[in-house]
C-alpha cells in the first residue's frame, strides 16, 4: 500500500518573515496527517524552515539543485549543501524550470544522478503542454520525458523516486485535469514503468498529481486508484487551504 504524499511547492513566494508566519500557521492547522506532508520554501529560507520544523512531521524539500558537487556555478546550490542543512528531498524537472530556465531531459538526467548519488529523494516533475494534449501526443510526451531522464536508472534507485505528473496547462491556471484524466495518465505511467522495469517497481512508485489542486477538488482527485497525493502550488501558500488538501489525502 502506497502512503500518500502532499507536497507544497512555494515557488518564488514568501520572504523570511512570511515564511516563518506560514510555517507557524501550518503547525497549528495540521495537527495530524495520514499522508506524508512536505513543504518546499525558497532556498534562502530552507535552513531556517528546516529548523522550525524539527520534531514536526512536516518535512522540508528544495525546489531545485545543480548536478555538480561543487565549483564555479554562480548562483547554484549543490546536493551536499542541501543535505548539510537537513534537507534530503529535492523537486526536479518542474515545468517552470523546463520552460524558463531551459532545463531539458538530458540536464535533468544529470541532476537525478547527482541527487541519487548524494542519497537524496527526488520528486520528479513532468507533463505535457496544452498543444501536445490537444494533438493527442500527451502519452508519447510523458513516456519520452520519463525515458530520457529516468529510465537509465537501476531498479534499486526507484525507491528514492517520487513522480509528479503535472500537465502544464493545469498549472496555476485554475484548470484542473479531471480526476479521470489524472487517473488515465497515472495508470499509463505505471504501465510504462512496469514494461521497462517490473510490476513491483510500478506498483511501488508514488505518483502525485499537480495542477490547480484546491480544497474543493483534492478529495476526488486523490480518490483515484493510481493518484497517490499531490504537488500543490498556489493553494500551498494559504495554511487553511493546504491543511484541507492534506486532510483530503487518506
Ligand atoms: O508545483 C506545483 C504545481 O506547479 C502546481 O501549481 P498550482 O497548484 O498553482 O497549479
């Protein structure tokens, strides 16, 4: 049985004070959870957030990292730096990183390898754009994103991978994939992994849905058999909304 995960990706939101405020609200609003709960504040607030959440069941993740161990990469952050502040989960491949920072599958494969080498867990994001769905290419696109960034991995590495299917057309748009569309794609992802690896690995991997998940639609989306929780953007910035989404993940 896969345990659900609800992860809040704060993106480039909340300064230091606001971060502290939201964390304190979350601690009050989420007293218990069947699901694993993760938040991903910005880099500058990660260490302090991890400190504030010490002893809490709410965990902290990074939104990105570089593939190199160290060196002349101005403005970048390594896996070792994250681990040194107690952060051992990283989001990779978010569509905003792909679209605005030119991250492609081959760069992401390097980041995946670096994170695994450092012993980190990865929340790996992927998903098709609107035009690709309209033209019926969405399954092909998703399969190639997985193949290019992840299918070189050894079977044993998959226990460190969480997948997050995020159709780009549903991110921050208010337009959600229907629960049926999410289920259909998640089942396809599992089938693709089973074909490439094994049924065991396919059944074991946690697959989150992301894209305009809100308190009002979370329960129905999470009730689908292959949907194991969500990666939440906008609604993770409001404690009451995030708490309601966490409560919907059973
Ligand atoms: O990482 C989260 C996703 O981009 C979803 O964002 P959203 O919930 O604001 O649509």
